[in-house]
């Protein structure tokens, strides 16, 4: 099916020693034989993701980006650890196969997992899928159901009790992302100072029911069943997962969600098909989340505004790498527009908020 996410040739400057990786994988993973072939998944803006094929075995290799990066970012060991913990309790996470911090293999730590082959939605839902508005609504419901399943897991029972620090989580997030934004700010970026001040002043108390949070849960990080595109069979990209406030996770997720009646500039930067007929609105999804989890949300303004700010910071950090010549990926040049639009959206939330 043409909608299956397809890898391409490796981008310039992002290749590695294939012979060395081939020998390492065959030494560490039983049953591998045949010639190694490698392609690169072109999507995504953070960790680099490659399709490794050895014989009839397809695997996905994840490594940090080349160039300068934040001290605690792109921690392959954390991503591998949560996949190992989730393997027996969350059927949507990819099966992890191997992790190494031996920089001699490819210049950085990396891990390998099994490939979940299916449909990944991008900016538009392909017409050939034949999804009606009712089916699209069902897909939204499936997306939220899997999200709620994740937040319902008992992290203590699967050995993740020390995977994060839920006490003080909201404060650390506000202060940490504020620091990251200031450190990544370029001369052409908005200063966000009013937004950061508002978030600091409006912080809610710590969640009494912390959970495993994905921190980047959205359509292009889930895999759909090719035989039934309303069914989610995989959840990808666990690099920012931790233990924390699940409402912060919800806010971060819905920061990507553009409603059909949002301003045109917001639609311009939309990366997901959330304006299609049948898609639920952000606040319908919040209502569904409360119904399925039993969690009460007095106001979603703080969490949504924080999600917009965090998304802007992520975009700005990536743009910073392009601005300073640390990456050749030309997609990054346009991220400054997204940062500017997200600042406008956050300011609008603040102006209309009653908290």
C-alpha cells in the first residue's frame, strides 16, 4: 500500500560505517544473516531513524542527530529502557532488540527495534484510504483511547518507579522549557517573555495521579493497521517519555491539533490532518479524555498554552541548529515561521483565559 511510511536514500552528512554496524548487529542479535541494506526515514525533526534490512528481517535503528545537542537530549538509553518496560503491558510499543553506548560503532549510542509496518498519517489523509467522516471520528476516538490506556498503566509495577520525578514536575517543565527557549533564541525569533511569565504565575499543583507520559503523542507518531486504518497498532518516538502530569501530556499533544475553524496562519503550519471533516475539536478530545480517565480538568488553558510554548521551543531548538549551520536539512529553515505563529496562538490563549 502506497501509504506505508517509506524510507529513502540517506541524507548527506547522516551516513555511517555500514560494515561496522552490520558486524555488530550480527554479533549481538541471533539469527541475522544476509547482506545489510540501509535506508533513512525522511520525516521527523529530532533523532535520526533508519530502516535496517538484513535478509528478510526489517529493523529500525535510532540515533541522535549529528552536531551539537543539548546535554540531556537524545538519550537513547532512556528510550530503550521504556520500550523494554512497556513490552509486556502496552502492545502498541515497538519491540526493542538492542542498545549500545559504544561510540566506536557509529559515533554515538543507538538502539535497534523491530519495525511496525503500517500507515502513518501526515498532513492529509490519503483519499485512497476511503475514510468517511464517521470513520475519521472513530479514528479520533481510537487515538484518545490508546492515549488513555498509556496514562492508566501502573509505572511502579513495570519497574519505572525511578524513570521520572512527578513531584515538582510542572514547575520543572515551565522553568526548564523557558531556559531552553532562551538558550535557543535567535535574532529573528519572538522573545516569548510574556508567555513564560504567565505560565510561571499560573502553574497548577502537582498531579495526584502521575502517569507514564509520552510527551509527543500525535497522529504521525502512531501506526495504523493497513487493513483497518481506524485501528492503531503502534506508538513510536518515545524519546521524551517520562513519569509526570498526564494533563501536561494532553496539553502537549493537543498543541499540534488544529481545528477546522482556527485562523489561517495556524492552519498554514499544521502538520496533521486534524481539520478534515469528522475530526473532533481539541475540546471534544479533552471531554473524551476526562470521560475515559475520570480525571477532572477545571480549565485546560494552562496545559494548552504550555503545550504551544513547548512546541515552539522544540521548533526553535531545531531551527537553531539550522541557523548556526549544524544541519543541512532544508526543512528546518521554515520552522521560524511556526515559532512565530505558535507565539501568536499562545498570546491568544492568555488573552482569552479567565484563570
